[in-house]
C-alpha cells in the first residue's frame, strides 16, 4: 500500500518495570502483528511514568528495558517508528495547549485516576452509593497534595496528545485504556468544533475481531498489573514462571456437571484461551463440564504454553540490552520521524489557537 495512505497507529507503554502478560496480550503482541500493514508508531511513555515514578535512576533503566522488550518481542524499527515520548518535546507543548480545553471534573471522574489516587491515599472505593460524589469528598481536603500530583489528574490529556499529535486513527490497547481513548475522542471533537476546524480524526481501538483484552492476575481476581503483584513477566525464567502458575488460586473443583465457574478458575481459562491451542482449551472445558478436571494438569499445560510465547523473547533481551549503540540509534531515528509529524501538527494547533508570531 502507498506509504501515505496507510492507517496511522499510535500506542505506548509506561516504563514502570518489566513487561508482563497483560502488556503482551493487551498491547505489545498486537503491535508486532500489525506493523507490516500500517504506519505504526510505538513509544515508551516516560512522561506518563513520571506521574507515579519517584526514582530517576529506575525510570531511566526502565526506558531502556522496555525498549529492549519491544525489540525482543519482534517490533522491527525498519517497519515501525519506535521512540521515547520525552524525545518529542512537541508533545509537552501541545499537552499544555490541549489542557485549556479539558475540564477538571471529567478528569476527576476517570476510573484510572480514581483508582490511583485512592491507592496513593490508602482509601477504598465505596461498594454502593454515588462513587463520584464520595470520591470528590475524599480527594478534596484529604492530605492529598503530596501524594496525588496534578500530572496524575491530567494524564488523559497527555495520552490524548500522544495520539492526536500524530493524527492517529487506531490505537491498540488493553481494555483498561478504553476510557482514556473515549476521552481522546471527546477532546478531539471538542477542539474541532470549538475552533470550527477538522484537524483531528477521532481515533478508535484497533479492532482485532474479539472482545477487548483484559488479562487477569494469578491471584483469583482483577487484572494482571505491576502494582497488584500478580504478574507473569516476559523475562521470568522457566522455573519461576512454572512456580507462579502452579500457585495460582483455584477452588475445590466442580462437584456437579456443568456448574458455573468461580472467578479464579474462569481467570485460568481466560489465560488458557489467550495462550493455548483451541483443542487444548476445549479439552479442559469438557473436563471441567464433566467434573473430571485436575487443575494441576491445566496449570502444567498453561505454564508450558506461556513459556512457548515468552522464551524466545526472554532469550533475545540480554543480547539487545548489551548493544547500547543499537538502542540509541533506534530511538534517535524514531524520534526524528515522530517529531516531523508532531511538529507539523503543533504548528497547526498554535496557529488555530492564536499563538502566532507577531
Ligand atoms: P500501561 O503502561 O499501563 O500499559 C501498557 C499497555 O498494556 C495494556 N495492559 C493490559 N491489557 C490487558 N490486560 C492487562 N492486565 C493489562 N495491563 C496492561 C494496557 O491496556 C496498555 O495498552 N496510558 C497507557 C500508556 C499510554 C498510551 C498512550 C497508550 C500513554 N500514551 C497513547 C496508547 C496511546 C498505559 O498506562 O499503559
């Protein structure tokens, strides 16, 4: 397909530690699949990581780590533009400009912000009642200033800018990021209509034909996440990985044919569906339905199937990390390409908003 006609794709991952299966099935694995057909732009969201990171050396090391994981997973810098978010300063300027069209109310109602702010303040969400009202009450006035920074609140603005500054139309992400994507569309529409322009396309999730991906953790509930301590990392060695899977929470097993699944067991099946061949999934589903299932067998199979995905990636990471010149070259070239389009969009935004030379 002609270069300029290809769909523009943007997505990023925060360098807050090693990448896990959630990042892989929600994002990285998809990046690799689509890089041949589209104009792909994959970045390392170090500015977003700053909203929660407090150790500068760890942040710096994690940028390099995630870059190596991108490359080890198979993102090809000849096909896709790979860059570090902070290497494109146009993003920071446009973040300031777009913030003028973003309301603090809509930011405060974002699920990810509520989650992170509550975690930082050590408070739990109410199980009933008006969550927005309870949240506003907790957050304003609590000893919030030190622990919940304004960057966390304006996180969706920055994410919208990552996408809009490249005029991307498709954004491959996991289910947890869909609300941010919805906000991005809203900000794009608002900007276009406020100034009577048709500058930003409204981006949507990349449709792979299935439901949005939410990789569960191994602890029986919720999603796999770095801060939940329930992750399988791409770099886990086989012994560690097998141990983690074998220890995953289950239940006592079905006693009656075709009984409903408990959440921990349903989660194991979700992981199995992502990783294993359809006949393997079918086999264990049937075994669950007729009560002959042994969770130990399922876990053994699951661990081996996960290892088949992660082992080639793990084996490449060390070599890539050792090649500092190569890593530097990849992000320097990537930043150059990303900046070209970002600078053009920023110039338009400035012009439209009235920030013009005298
Ligand atoms: P981050 O770093 O939290 O996660 C990176 C990607 O991994 C996906 N993911 C998951 N998917 C399924 N199941 C899980 N358990 C799971 N955990 C993580 C996330 O959905 C995401 O796709 N805000 C983004 C980074 C970002 C971005 C952007 C993404 C910044 N600017 C612009 C797209 C476009 C984030 O926090 O990702």
